[in-house]
């Protein structure tokens, strides 16, 4: 059923004006907004105040938005039904809406007539509610309230501040100077809510950095003060005026309080807005000409490609390695001293997949190896533990070479000298009952039968008959040998020597040292969404996604649809330390992560991540 909305008003002479408009809808919105079906122009009416719905059979329902009260037939309610045949009246603010069935040309429609009740005449209303003869005059009232405000909001707070200055712990009562607090303290400083002097050391002097550094002793600077001053752009007229006002009232520039604003309400302390970072980092190279930091303004449309810090030369015997920051666009290659083709291990059809299926009952593998079978997250779920032989490799790549009774003897991983010594011990005095096989042709896993057997067209015992221990040692460290398959081998400098060594493996646990990435926030995504490991055939591939991959979900300071607003503080920390940036630490304070997530170290050779 359609509606006819009639607006009825009167001129100053008493003439009635009626404007009618048909509305072919089953639901009419009532409110002050211009897109409402029934527009009521009064500040006492919200933008969308109520809705009238046609329930059929000449029955209407009237419901206030968000339980706003309305008056239906003289009764205040949040919802009511009206029979259009019997008619009804709705009052919202000074407006009255009469509901009735149409007659004549309007028959078959529901007519809603909107009237405005102007109330009593202005002069009569002022006389009716006048308190001139009851309360004191305006002048006396003004001076009284001014005096009351000065005493309660100035004199009393000053007295309270002075009388408590120097007191280590205030009494647990109301103090007058708390009237000056503009808002609640954030969660980070909630313990200082009753200790104003901890930050406000001097009266009418803004908070100084020295007060902040009393507690935050290990917070490094963003950069050298003189270089930050050079990198700042020229301020516009508006911001220059605001800075002049701040300077006039003794508020220092580039202080802790410039970014970390307190008394903004309970909860997390708000991160610095993106514009704060963009002021300096937009076209910064034009002001700070000797910087190697690339310009950035917004992650969505003005941010350089990622430049991970990769290892271009593995560590030497002293643990010294060579690192370089390389853009993802340049297809960087790293040299960690490890040989590991991801494509081979993630295949669903080769021998690795068959071995995973064979071991599925013991280790819980599926039809093929998955990323999570080897890569285990750290306790904070932010990054991953370093890969190590014992936990991740030896289930398939065993170093077993002998069995004595029920005991399996294995070579000692990570100790080339002990490997050589164990092989010599195996051949000591008399020749063993059979020569050992440590080549890559057939490597046994713990528990397998050690007797000779045929593998393909090779006879196990026939192809492993080393006459001397020296031959076995050379085989371990040569092509197809147990060590050579996975590690870079350093051959002896002296001809005939057996002093083989292994290039130390250094796994990089954090590529982005100028930024931060939280894997825990992305745990619902598949690894292959960002990392193309299943097509990587070389261990030197840097399997990091480029910036365009991240932009598929992350917009900059502004986002639309399902995009995620990603400001500078989401990935970057203003203070140059190893901790996570501000927004990650804010989640830590809510209990979703440990309070601080520290770097496990860019160099790791054991599960604990030694540097």
C-alpha cells in the first residue's frame, strides 16, 4: 500500500497551506535528514528518528531508531502499532503526525498529515517562565559565579599542589589540583593517576623530557637531534601559528609530549598520526642530502620497495659475515652456507612426499610436507624458531652409521672434527665387518636394517667398500656425501690433508631491521599466499613478498572496503630499538602478546637463536 504525506502549515495571516506528495514505499523514515521520507525540521528531532512500516491489512508499526522515545496516541513508547482505519496520532518533538485512510481521490492510500505545534506565543512563554522576580539579578549572579570558579578551580588547586609538593605519596583523598586534569590517564600510565608531580614537576611548566626519562631510561632517540631539525620541512601558516603559541606558553619543540599525548582517555595511548612521520620523510633527501633513507609518505601509494638485509657471504670461523640491504625488485640472493631446495621438499609427487606419507603415523605428516612441518613459531607467534638438525632434519636425514646391539651410533652434527674422529675410530685396529656408507646414494634412518641390500641397480655392499678410513672421510665431505648434500664444505688447503670443515650456517630470523612484521596477525593466511616456496629451486632465493603483495590487503592512511588502514606506526617504531613498533606493543598491553617482543637475533645457529 502506498502513502501520501501531507505537510500542513499556516501563514501569518492564518491561511492554511498544504503540500502533498505520494511515497510508494512500504517503510518511511522520519527524521531531520534530507534523505528522510518525512522530513521534520527541528533540532529536537534526530537525523533518523523513527520508521513507519506497512504491516499489511491497514496495520502500521511505528518504531523509534535506537529506542528513541516517541508519543503514539498520547502514550510515550519506543514502538507501537496503529490501525489506519481507526486512525492515530504520532508526536515527535513539536510535530504531530495524523494517520488516516485516504478518501476520494486518495482512497486506497494511507494519508499522513504533518503539523507543527508552535506552542504559546513568544511573549506569553517568556512571561510564563520568567524568574526575574525570584532569582538575583544577572550582575550579582555573574560576579558570584566568577568568584566561585576562581576559588574552586584556581585557588584551591594551587593550594593543593603547593601543600603536596615534595610529598612522596599523597593521601588517598580528593585533591583540588585534580580538577585541572583534562581526561583520564592511559593504561600505560594509569599507576600515575594520583601522582601528578611525577610528570608535572613544576607548576605551570609543561612536562619536560627529563621527567619522562626518570622511568624510560632505555628509550633511544629516533636520530641525532641536529639531523632531525634539518629534516623538518617548513611549516605552513597555520602550523607555524600553533607552534608560536606553544613556544609562548613554554612548551618545548620535539619533546616526548609532542607525540605521546596523555589525558586523552583510558585505554591505549594513541599512536602518533601518520602525518607526523610524513612531515619529515616526504622529500627528506632534498633537505638531508647525505641520508640513505628513501622517501616515504603513505604505504598505499608512496612507499619504496622493501629492502631486506640479507647475508651475501656466510660467516667465517670468527662468526663474521657480510650483509647488505637489497631491494626485492633486484631479485636478491643470499648465502647462508646452507643448501636447501624448497621446491624439492614441498613437492607432492616425488620421493620426499612418499617419505612423508611413510612417516605420517610417527610424525603426523600429511600426503606431502607442509611449511608448518619444519617452521615452528616462536612463543610469541611473531616469528619462527631457527631450523636445526635434531628437531627438523634428522627424522629423514639420519647420520646413523653403525649399530651395536640396540644402540644406533650417529655422527655428531655440527662438529666436523668429531665426525672425522668417529670414522677413524670405526676403522681402528681391525677392519670393520663391513665398510660404512655415508654417501647420498643411500642414507639410512635410525632403526633400519644395516645389512647389505640392493638399491636400484646398485649393490649396497659392493659400492661402499672403502679400503681405508681416509676414503670414508673423503666420501662424507665430497659430492653425494652426507655433509656435502646440505652444507658448503671447506676443503683442506694442504694436498692430501683430511682437515675438512663446514661453512657455518647462519639463519636470518629478521630481514626487515627498519620495520616489523607480525606473523601472528597473519596466521589465518596460507604461507603460499605471500611466500612462493613451492617453486624455489635454490637455497639462495630470498622468499620475501614484495610491497605489491602486501598492498593487496593493506592500504595506507586511508582505506576502503575490506582494505586495512596501515599507518607508519603499524610496521615502524619511532625509537630505534629492537622492540616491536608502537601498535604491536599496544596489543601486548592488552594481553594478546607478551609485553615486549625482542629480536631473537639476526644470526642463529641453534634453537635458542644465539647472536
